[in-house]
C-alpha cells in the first residue's frame, strides 16, 4: 500500500506541472492472490502486485486520457504529456460538464487486515478443507479461492481528494460425481466470512442429489431459481438495461418504460454502493458520491445510473456510477445491485410446486437477442433438478432457456427472505445481492446430453 | 532486460526449483471510439511488468510485479517460489514438462505502417466520417466506429536457457449502426460485429478494410431490419457467412479442443469439453469435408506469433481431419499426457497473468464451392450473416447463435430479409450435417480480439480462417 498522503503529494506535483485547464488523476492499486484448483489439486496459484494510473486532462471541452502502471514521477509526467497531446487532437465533447468539485463522502470501512494479510499458505489450507469434504463422497472439486487488498484514489484540480482502501475475498466451488456436479459461492470484504467447509458441503450435497440425471423435455416450466441463478440473469439485465448508454441508445428495456409496469409487483431492484452488506464504495471513479438508484420498484420501471457526461446529456446529475476515464464510452454501470427480499423460504417454494425445475446456476448467458424485450438465452449447470408434488425428485440433464425476463419476472410466485452476495462474472469489483425466486413460467428451449 | 531476468532465474536455480521462466512484457495500446460524432474514448495506455513462473516439487507458483527493478523482480521470484511450495502441499502427481528446444531468437510481426506513427487526427477523422455517414438517416439512433492498436514487446527467459524477444503489432477497426423506430431496435455492423476485424499487422490493414465503401449499405440494412419479417421457427438448410463461421469454429471446436479444458482445469469458469481423450482418432466430429487446423504461422493473422509464452515455436497442427477428431491444442505440461510434445499454444494476456492454452488461428479449411453456386444449389433455406448472440453449454455441445441479419433462400435465390435470426444445435450432429464449404476466394481470417478464459480472467486475441458453409436440417428461429 502506498498510502493517501504519499499518493496525493505525488499527484499534486504532477498536476502542478499540467498545462491543461483541468486535470484528474485516478489511482487503482492492488495486491491480489488467487489459488485455483481442479481435480482436487491446486494447479494454478498466482499473485499480482499492480496498479493503474489514469490521467484525464481537459482543454476547453476537449478530453484526453492516458494511463500507465508506473508510479515514477518521470512516467507520470510522460503520461500527463500524452494525455494533453490526445486532448489537443480531440473534438469538443459538447456533453462534458467539466470535472466535479469535492463533495461530502460517506465514511465506510471497506478494509480488513486479516484479508489483506492472507497468504498462499492460508488459501491452500482452506482449499484442502474443500478437498477433504468432497473426498468423503469420493467427489472431485474445482474452483478458486481469491483474496486481495487495494487502494483507490481520485484526485482533481477542482479539489476532489477521494481515497479508500479495500479488501476482497471470494471462493467458488464445483463438486463433481461421475455424472453430476454441484456449485456454491462466497464473497465478502472479510475473509473470515468465507466458510470453506459449509460451502464445500453445499456443493457436494448438490452433486450427490443430482447423480444420474434424467433427461427432461424442453418447455414452459414453473421454476425456482437459487440466488446464483437469479444473479446471473440480473447481471445481464444490468448490462443491457440499467446503464446510461443502453438507456440513451434506446437498447435498454427501461428507455421507453420509466413509470410503466415491467415486472411483478414484488420485484424491486436498486443499486446501493453505500450498503456495507455488499462490496461498498463511497465514491465513483470521477469522485462523485454514490447515490442509491432504483431501477425497478414494485414492478415499475424507475431509472438508470449516470456518470457526469451521460447525466449532463440527459439533463440529470451524476448518480455516482462513473467508470474510469478510459471506459467513459461505455457510460455508467451499476456495481452493487440489490434485489429486495420476500417472505417465502426455499423449502416453502419447493413444497408449493406441483411440477417444476430447481436451478442452481446458469452458464454462458447472452442477452443480445432482443435487448428492449430483455430476451436472454443460456444453459443450466451444476445442479438442475425436477420438482414433483412439492419434492425434489431427481437431477435432470442441463437445459437451454430462451425467454424474456420481462415475461419471466412478471410471474413471480415467491421470493426468499434472505439474499446471498454473488460476484459479478466480468468485473471483480461488482456484485449482486440476490434472493431465491419462484417464477410461474420460464421457457426452456433446448436440452443437452449431460 | 534479459540479464535481469536471467539473474533472477539463476537465483531460482540455486533454490533447486524444477523449472522457472520469467517474462517481461511492455504493451502500448491506443483505443479510439466515436459515437454519434463525439469522440467518447481516445486513450493511450502503457503497461509494463514482469511475471515469474516456478515449478517446484512438481507444483506451480506464479507472481507478477509492475516493476522492472531487479530487487522487485527478485522479491517476486521469491513470492512465486513460496506460492509453489503452498501448491505442493496438495500435489498427487508431479507436473512434468515436454522437452523443448531452448531457442534464442528475436521475432517481429509483419507491419508496413506503424499505427502509432499515424497522426491521431487521421484516425479520428476516418472514424468521424464513418459515424457521420452512418447517422445521416434519422432512423439511425446510434452510430459507433472504433479502432484499437497494440504494440507488444516481450522477453522470455527460462532456466533451460531460452532467451526469446518478440515485437508484435496488432490493429483493428469496425463500426455499427443501431436503428430505432420507436418500437424496434436493430443493429448492423461492418466488417464484423464486436469491434470489427483485427490482424497482427499495421495500419495498412485498416486501409485495406474498405470501411468507407460499405458504410451506406450498412446503414440501409440497419434501417431495413426494422421492417423485416421475423426469422420463422423451422428446421431448414442454412448457409452461414464466413465471420459467423469463425465464431462457430471458435466456440464449438476451438474451445473444446483445448487440452487443459479437456483435463478439467477450466471447469471452475467456462467448463469442460465433450472432446475427451478416449475419442481421439475415433470421434466423428464432422462430415468428411470438415478439416480444422490450428496454425500460428500465418503471416498477419491475429492468432499468429513467433513463440508461445513457454518458448515453443509457432506451429500448424491438425485438430479435425476429414471429419475425424485427431488433435488438441497443447502445452508443455498437457502434451505428454497424450504422448506428444507441445504444439505451442500457451499464451498469457500480459506480464501479470499465467500462460494458458489459448487458440491460435483455428481455421476451417476452404472447400470448393462458389457462394453463388451454393445458394443456387439450396432449394429452401436461410443465409445467416454476422454474429449478434453466442451461447454454448459447459461441455460445448448445445449451442445457440444469433446473427444480425438473415435472408431467406427460395428456389436457389436470396429472398426477403429476416430479423432476429437464431440457429441452434448439438455440436457433432451439426458439423456432420455440413455438406458444402466455399472456396479460398471466400476464405478470410477473422480476428477475434476478446476471447475470455481463466481465473483471474484473461482476454486473448485469436483468429479463425473460414468461408461460408452449408449445413442441412438445422433448427432455426427459436427466439421468443
């Protein structure tokens, strides 16, 4: 860790030499370790000490961005020069409102020393516990256990001085019998929250329950989606629906549906970067405080998130969801999504189903079929079961679904009272806090051989 | 740099490691995106560091640092060693590496015009013109044009004496028009979707793309799609364009033939493979005309290089021959398991990542048909053009792909345009239904810049040579 004082002292010096009208420097540094296992041995075990420094310079309404991973003053000066050179070549960005000034930021604890100090040996010890639990049923395991710490600083010549230290810990486990597999996942800023034994047992029991799966015909089924399955769907709903670019481009289902009924009354989804139950952060990469934003409230379309440029374009303030300057073309994206809970336990959901499918998780979802209608496709994996007369009968071979999430989430029959934190697939800083859902209709359009 | 890397490797040898290698990588990149006449991204990035891989007591450790200081590199080597020791506590069978010649060489990729020496104004000007022409009709809601350039210098040294330097330049560009009429949203791209086409070449590749020549057609097709009929639900013959064939090869042959995946080491993320070792030289993967090769030696293709990140020289290797599964993509650790030496496909996406088996140029070899003859030979069917949606199960069997646009084929002629086209199938059945592939005149190597694999995630740039091909009795239109 470099530390707040050293970083800002260095950035003051670099910014002082800047000939741009405004200058922003964003620092993201991390020490990261990941222990990956398969066939119940550790086969990949990696550590990375890295950082990224992004310098955004403004000449009038022209914006230049350059970045480096070297903190040496000479390299930062060269990056600053590159950024100014790029800005000179730029065309005016009429939507750019200038860099933000300082605001009041929430004080939240996102750093836990035990996680930061976690070593490859510590991770190996946890991973071995997973192997032992799986071996009791002679199952093999695959997965990854990751821990790391980092610091994020946002500095600009308008007075923004944001700084936060963070830690992260996550694990994913797949337990495998000869004919089936089961899955579990954990995520927290505190490594102590990750109980490898409990999670291993969940994955093992799922694989055991699904042994010798039988084929099930494709069709419209009542489904119970466990939190990992819900999060995988909502991750795509987020990607194609909750960001500012999709909203502006009219490719989002919310573009023409604000104030309209889009899902069942029981469905509420929002982003809250300040809720410490998730992977919270007090500010975004422009130094704007995070605001709570509702996307769907009681089934009604409410809004999307904005950064400074896309917000200004739409005549609204930033909601504190700006990405780093190199990704501003993507618009703003939510990173801490919460789905509101209900009052029906998973056991009650299963007991209420006459004939339906229980889904642990999905694989390889794609949401580009028809984004305004939220049509997604993907496969089930690592634990799909047939429910008959209120009981899990047996595992079923994996199924392909192709369905509109507007349709599926309009048929909600129940939501669980607790939710689980699921890491985002494509971004280590994002997560979704998801409960289990009982849906009245979900369209499976294909089958596979295992 | 070689001296610094060798010094730390000497130190590791003193620690009695089984094997170690060290990679210095410097990547300079430039990204330009123009959306609706505004340059919303114009960035330059420089990324430098060293990664060290250690095999000790038959187990692996890897550590990487964003520094080129010798003291930092040594500290990192020690971290890699300690990590290997932690891994060794779970070893069942010690990892063994296939023999490889310890090359000392300097490879440079072909490049006529260094894209970083082309004035930014010229590059922005071209994208601006494309964006302006795409949005010249009010039905175009968003017009995006982009270009990306990468310049990589890497130095690889190993405890076996390898010392290889490589300088690689990659370039790519493309554009997309998104149309909207208040009810419907459609997209049309050129020369390919998902950021266009890429090659391990210089700016001359961008100049040869005919970007401006195709902009009006792309815009008009995006608008036509708004009023096109939906792709019907049916079982029918289909002809798939070259760029979509590239993705078909990528997902249903490239990934399942990665031997690390076959051996289970990618299960935790993207899954396993149906192409198991007991099917080698037995599995009838496709019809007799299906021949698929991995070939990292093709000058200028995005999946080409001099040496992989284990120091193995680039090669051409068969995967499918006359429809039979005959080979895998291998590494030094996996190849001995099937009694072979590595065919050189281990690559990392930077100094900070562990090399994994990655696709090179995985090519469907051309057939003998002219496209017009193939269409004329098809009584009823659909022509699928340019990828929009991709999804496949975790053993790479059940797939479903959607494209931006399709055309009905009736009595050997292209007919009405169809929107939201999807086709689906099971991999071996699908490839066994392939009865015609177009000839070399229609064959092109499509650069795929965003192939994801591994934990932590790595993004590789790979490529696929393909020509349009016909498949019989495929399920289409399973959309809503």
